[in-house]
C-alpha cells in the first residue's frame, strides 16, 4: 500500500469521526451549516449517513492495521472501505444535485470522497491481478 493511500485512509477515517462528533455536539458555526439545516427531514437525511461513515472509518482502520501486520486481507478491507467512501460522496452529491444546492463548502469534500477512491480501487484491482498466479488448466 502506498504511503499516499495510508495517509488518505488515516485522514478520511479520522475526519469522518471528527465530523460526527462535531455534528453531535452542534459545534459547526451556523454560517457553515448546509441550506435548510433547521429542516428536520434534512437533519435526519444527514444522520442517515452516520452508519455508513462509521463503517468506512472502521474498515479503513482495519485496513491500516492489517497492512501493518502484513496480513494480505488488508486489500479486501481497503477495497470495501474505498468503495463505501465513494458511495458516500456519490449519495451526498446526488442529493445536493436533486435539491439544486451547489454550495462548494459541501460539494468539495463530497467530490473528494467520490473521486479519490476510484483511482486507488483501480490500482488495487490491477496490482492484485498481477500478483495472482494463473490457475493450472485441466484437460478432461
């Protein structure tokens, strides 16, 4: 795993947890809240991401741990975490697009979540395919 990917895992997973702590304790200044923040349905929509984001963090931290102890299962956890991260960004952007709300304060982080995993998913799949021995062919 590249140093860049390790840093991205650590940063993304840390900031997901930080975001939810800040959200839970209402520490985001009002001027930075998304449009219609007082709308109960939007608050519920936002909290609907909590399980997904925490699962992303858990799988990301597991990935880092498995890589550190040289367990090859880190690749599977990395692919899972990266896929979920991209889905989280996509879901948020789909919502903001349908709502016609294009606030860069919310778009930029979600574009990051959508796009950065795609590069590393491709790299992980390609590198794994190159390391897999060809199966012996059996003639019957």
